[in-house]
């Protein structure tokens, strides 16, 4: 949260905020950023699968869908931070998102 909402640097996440729409000559940048975002999502999914395996989350947890949910949430959080939403509001949103984990967070 601190990285997204620092006042001494551009707010949000560069990978989320940059190059969503680019010209044809910059398509390689768009592809690289998309790959980076997908890798981050995959990392979240893998961690959730491990949590299921280790009993940290219920056995019936859909790690793929939950991982996609958290990736989408992080992207939105970045945009909200970039748009100047306060750190307090961002943290409140994080608490709501963590409720998807049930009592385990």
C-alpha cells in the first residue's frame, strides 16, 4: 500500500498504469507489460494453491478464480491510488478484499 500511495513518487503501479493502449510500433512494450501482469497473477494463484495444500485455506477453495480476483483487485487499487484516493480508503478496500479469504486472513 505504501508503494501505491507514496506522495514523493508517481502513485499507483507503472506496469498497470502504462501502455494500456499503444501504437503499433510500441506493441512489444504492451506485450511485455501484459506478460508481467500475467506472471504476477500466476504467482498469486500458485501461492493460493500452496495455501490450500498446506491447509491454510479450505480444500474447496478455487485458487484460480480467487487469484484472478486478487489480481483484478490489485490493478484497480493501483488505478485508484494513481487517481489520488487516500491511503486510508485504499486500506479499507483491502480489508474488504481480504474478507474473500474468510477467517483465515
